[in-house]
C-alpha cells in the first residue's frame, strides 16, 4: 500500500466511524420529536456494499478493507434508527428496498454477459458516492429556512472532504477515472456542507437532552424522515 492509499483508508474509516455521532441525534429526537433524516445512512450502506463489490472485482485490498468497515458501521446505524424510531416498519421498508437495489446491481455485474457490465457497475458506484455525499444537502431547504445547520454533521463533512481529496489523488495515481472524477465532485459537495455549517451554525444540536416531550400516552416520540 502506498502512502496515499494508507491515508485514504485511514480517513475513510474515520469518516465512517464519525457517522456514529448521529446516535446522539436519535436519542435527542426520541425526547424532542425532532426529525432525523435517514436517507444519508441508507445511501451510505448501499454505497459501501457496492464499492466493496467493486474492490473485489478489482482485487483492490484497500477498497475492500475500508468498505467492509463502512458496511458494518452503516448497518449498525440503521439498526439504531430502527430501535429508536416510533415507526420501525418505515425503517424496515426503506432498508429492504436498499438491500434489493444492492442485490440487483451486484447480480447484474456477476451474471451479465454484456462486455460493458463492469463499466456500467462502476458508474453506479460513482453515482452512489455522489448521492451519499450530496444526500445531506437534501435538507438544504430546512437549513436555510430555519437558519440552522444542525441536520449536517460537521465531523462527517470535514472527514468526507479530506477523504474525497485523498481518493481523488489515489484515482489519479492509479489512472482510475471511476475513482478520480466522483471524488473530485464530492470534494465540492463537502465544501458546500462545511460552508453551510460555518454560516448558519448548529444551535439546535447544542440543546441539552433534558426536556422530554411525550405523546398523549407518555411514550417518547422519534420521527424519522427521508
């Protein structure tokens, strides 16, 4: 492994682990009826699974290693969404749909006789990376309206920025356009997230976890949004 690949792997793993901070937001949501977007973590799971398969096809141990960890972390986070959600069936249905999408994509590249199957699968991996990096921006309307960027995780955005810079360099050094271009675009998306966090701040995320809001039956509520 080169220095760049080691750094890229280390930062990617740190980025995946930093997503665990969402568990604090889930606990807060259980007490305050806040809405916690699940889309980013569904996409994180699917992206990790597809890039894991890509690494296997390319026999690239760096890609295999980091995305194995990414898959494990994303699965754990989604399990937490299910545990804290007042609507676990909502989480189950979204997770099942995500798994089906992953299996269909992997089945296509494994069994297709199309000579372009690998290129098509690689493009899907690239697309999922961009969707993962851009998914937090699905909340940009709420961020601007509320003038609060608490739905964006600064640790994830910062590490994702560094991660994309390193993987862009990795793709360039290995002459892999499927690694280079999506990560270059991802760098810009992460920079936008950091800009929103810096401009609007995260006031709601700093509220104490003491005020418990309950429904009529006294059951703590958690709302999960896409």
